[in-house]
């Protein structure tokens, strides 16, 4: 990928993810995992359960993108 993934827009990263770019996927995870975790905690999940939900959400998205 020429530019560091963290410097790309969400749209550019999503286009790269659609082509199977794992670094782009990791960049999106770094960018949004904290927000997803905060949302899970606001929904009443404790630390470990909130982390599990976030990881499962990203895992399912990754698997869906591969299918």
C-alpha cells in the first residue's frame, strides 16, 4: 500500500479491505475499536464482555467480507 494505512480516509481503507488488504482492516480496527468498546460499555456490558462483543463484531465483518 504506498501510504501508511492510518493516514487514509475511511472510504479508501474500505476499498482496500474489499480487495483483501489486511493492514487496511487493522487500521480501521485501530480507528474505531475504542468507539465500539465505549458503546458496548454504555449498553451495560462489563470490560471483558464488551471487549468480546467488539472482537466478535470485527471478526464477523472480516468473515462476511471474505465470503
